[in-house]
C-alpha cells in the first residue's frame, strides 16, 4: 500500500508562536520578525552550522543550507584556535552584525576549565577573541557552551560543568553577558531542576516558557524540561526514549523552520550518524529521526542559526509560466490525466499539449510567500501519495499545505527547486519523467532532477 510521507502531526494545525521565540534574537532580527514564513521572492532562508570534525577537533568547517537538511561546505578549516582544541562550537549572530562562536577548548580526556570565543563578519574569516576561565571552585571541565539570547535581548551561555570531586558528573550553568562586547560575564548560576548528570543543555523560549533539551549522561537519552524562568526551576517531564530518538544521543540543537515547525538536530555518536527530527505540536511528538545527508559522519556537535538573506530565487505571481527541466532541457511540466509528468514539448507540439504545459503561478495557499500552481482547468498542483497531481481546491487546511511549495535556488542559472511546504526536505523531483515529491538525499543528481526553469508559457 502506498503511503503519504510521514507527518509529525495531522491532528493539529501548526501552532502559532504566542510571542517572540528566542531564535529571532539569535539571528539579530528585529523583535516581532516572524520566522515561520517562507522567504519572499528574491530572498532566501539560510541556515549556518560551524561543526568540529569527526576526524579533527582542532578546527571547524562552515556549512550552509537553504532547507536545514542539505548542508553544503562554505569553508573548510574556517577557524583554528591559536592553542588547544575546538569542540561543540555554538554560533549566533549578535546585534552588532558579527557572528560569534563559543566552544569547548580541550579534548574530552583533559581538564578543561575554559571556554573559547571567536567572531566573524562573514562566517568565513574568524578572529580569536579569548579563552574565558569559568569561575567555579574546583572546576574540572567546562563543556559544550551553548548560546541563548532571551526575549529581553540579554545574551547568555549555557555551559555544562563538572567538579574535581566527580569529573564526569555535569551540571548546566548560566553565564550572562554583562556588556555588549561579550567580554564580561556574570557569576555562574546552576539551572535549578535540571540538576547534575545532565550535559549539552539547549534552550528555546516560546511565549513565556523556556524549553530545555538536555542529555542524561547515565541513560544517554535526550530529556525535556520546561520552566517559566531561564534559571528554573525546570521540571523534567520527558525521559527515556520519549521522542523515539533512541539512546547514545547528544548535542541537541533546535531551529524553527519556514512552515512554523521545529527541527532538532542531534549527534548519534553511538552509531556515527547525525540526525534530525521535526515537531509541529510544541515538542509533544516528533517525526522519526532521519540521518542528515552529506555531513552525517563528518560533522560533530553543532548549533544552527537561521537568517533571511538576499539573492534568493525570483518568480512572479499571477502570471502564466511553463517549467523546463534543468537537466533535460526539451522536457517540461505537463498535466496528463490529472498527474504531473515531464514529456518533451516543442514548437510542433499540439495546442492541447502546450496548454497542458502552461500553469498560472499564484501565492501559496498556505503561505503567501510560497507558491501554488493552477492548471488550465483551475485545479491546483498538490502532492498525494508522493505523486504530484492536480485536484480542485477543497478548502481544507490539508489541501492548502499540500498545494504550497517554497522556492529554493536551483542548480543552474534561473532554475528553482520547489520544496513541499508541509513536508520540509521533500522536493518536486522528476523520476522516469514523472513528477513526485521526494526526500532530498543531498546528491548532485537529486538537486539537478529537482531543478526547473520558469520560462515563457507555451500557451
């Protein structure tokens, strides 16, 4: 039996964020800027990670992606600290326009009482700032510092610390920047309620609630806790394999997607795989963990920042266009018996064939920054059972999402890739000259097969 792509939750609509999420401030965006929307025409979503490498904890690479799945290398060995190591790098963009990373300064075997800081104006060229000694008496290790910017604009670092009395029992502590240059910090405060034996604590704020994802070092599961204050007390409400992610998982990091859902990334160090999983019901349920293509097995413990940048694909709305395959230039989208296929279309094709290869581009039914497409009979392109097809709009929320696509930059000049709005990471892609919605595998062939050039309409 053919099934639809797995959905984290069909029971509820995407929940609107009640207030500014902390990730907005992480991006240096103005308060009130919505992240839960597709980028407008001419703009693009950009996700950036700065991981250390499985093969080398002395340097970090910079990768970027427009869909938070297919990360492509921007700069190898982008930053090497002047001494010691760089592990667990966390990145954010400050209000001064600079990108900052904070990181673990020593390998896991060594005593490590400092965390490092560096900054960049372009994500490629980094300048070492300083190593900061975390002022905790009898400190043994300060690991996995994670940026957190609160809704009041305050910049914080959550760092996992252990004492010489038991060097492998970690507790999360909060450091708050006391100046805008990020060179002075408050005294460390333990996060109440999470307690000892937790590491890699990552926090996001939605409305007035702080949501913490933290690894239990004994159980090796990522646990979940909430609080109404950044320092707690937190209540751990989800333990064990509550989300279906499995054990021997660490380094959780979250980012909000264009469609309003949340994606968590985590390091499956037990099996050498980096995973992602999505939630659409404020973290109650999650999609099955999926390996990140390309960087899985290479990248280790990272966080993600999301920005809207210029230079994205442009496509006019309320106009008719035909869509040419980027890698089979004689082939075009064509509606055939309600299905979308990719036959050869030429000047000698029949009027009916040219009409069937002409589509009206309109604002996305689920997101006006996205795109929907109507055929000559007024039916909308949507996905169903992985297949691209045309149906009448039934007015439901499900249909609107199925018929909305987000434009991503294609592989050739002027080409566009169309990502499913409600199944992020799934793209319109041709296979055997039929159009389907398929999950990106990160290969060059997939990107070529999912790239289409909007051209003058055949009819």
